C-alpha cells in the first residue's frame, strides 16, 4: 500500500492521537498517518477492534499504541491525553473523529439514545479540545483537526439530534479558532466531508422502520483520511475534501427548504418500504463487527464523472422547481 503523497511539512516522527480509530474513517486515518511515519495513538471503546488497528499500523512500520477510551467521558479523554504524552513526551496532532449517528422520527428515538449522541459527538470533541489545547499551548505548537462532516452546514433528514451536534461542533471550533489566533503555531482545522462509504452507517442507530445501506455516491474513507493528513501538513481553518461535498453545501445554501423537504420525503418513503426493526447500533456500546474501513453500498459504486453528473442533475432539477414555484406565485 502506498501513501498519498502530499506536499508540505514532514510528519515523520510526529505523535498523532486519533479518536474513533477502530473502523471507518478513523481506521483509514490511522493507516494514513502510519504511512507518513508518525507515532500513532488510537482511541476507541472496543478493545478488539482497537487492537486490530494498532496491529495494522505496526505492520506498516509505525510505532502505535491503543487506548480504550469513551470520548463522552471526560476522565477517559484526560487519561488518553496523559498516556499519549507518556508515549512520546508530546502530542503534535490531535484528530477528533469519534462519532455516532441515530436516524428516525425525533419522538420515536429513545431519549437515552439522543442524549448519548450529544455526549459522544459534541462533548467528545469538546473533551478532545479541552485536553489538547493546553498541551499545544505549553509546547507552543500543535494541530487540532476536527472531522466535522458536511452536517455542520446541512442537517441530515430525520437525524435532528445528530445534526445539532455537528452544527454545535462547527460553532465551538470556530469560536476556539479565535481564542488561539495569537498562537502562530497552533491550528484548529475543520474538515467537512460528505457521507462516507464506511462502516459508520452499518453501526448507526436506526428507528421508525429505517434500514438502509450506504448510498453509492458516498465518499471513499481513504480519500477523506488523505485530506486529514493534508491538513496536518498544510493547516487551514476549513476544508471541503472533494468537489461533491462543496457542491452539496452550496446547493443547500441556495435551496435549503427544497432540499430538506425532498430529502425528508425520500426518508419517509424508505421508512414505509423497509420497515426495519429498531436498532440502537453502537450508540451505547462499542461497534459490533465488521471492524473495517469500508461498508456495503446499496448499489454499485459510480465513477467520479457519474457522481458529478448526478449532483449537477439534482441541482438543475431543484433550480427548475424553485423557478417554477416562484413563477406560480407571481
């Protein structure tokens, strides 16, 4: 396996902490930093999956350590930071990546599930920043990278609580970017990828009859991991990792009501057709197998050109709908 070469500062010998590193984008990110010659500290709730990722990094020649961590628990993240410091004397890069998702009708998702989504996603990123930034300030350098997702700009249909955490992460980190603006060598970088072709969907909680696989236009987790490495080499405040994510964000900015109503209608159809059983997924406990980077898609994966054509078609269709709607009103 070859590393995606990205110009910028060398990362060899740097110590990087990655939360949610046992599968999906997290495992791909651990792999990518291992290929860059980093010392990789991986955090996740499940020890078995954690050990698998550590072995993967070591097989790639990296010094690696796995620490069982529930990011929703402040004491766990504090312990993670302390053990990571003991590992190599410093932390150069911290990647906030651990996250969970629950989909379904708001009132049909158990409150325990909703509250844990907030604790893992929003509190988890807060706990990471709370421990990483003091270390960076003491070192007078460091990079905090947040895998926020495009959900920081566009709410996911029938995932209201999940969406609230992503909007919250973006707001929190943009505020913290101001707080560290007088530290020239400390950076907070936010990544906004679209839905991933990872195991994340298979592990997510689903209620209200929802039962679906990853759509075929989803992004490749290894491509997203490469962009996280790019931010470590060339820090910037915000980055959309591919053209599709940027198009989706801009389309939503232009037609928020039409896009959300259309997406919600599609979800309602799936609820009626699929009629899946309630599934709490990995919200309250570690992710079940499979522990890997890629998940299953509902249809064959289209080419990049097909993806762009599909997005362009959706954009044109929405534009036509809005223009027609305005004409009818006039």
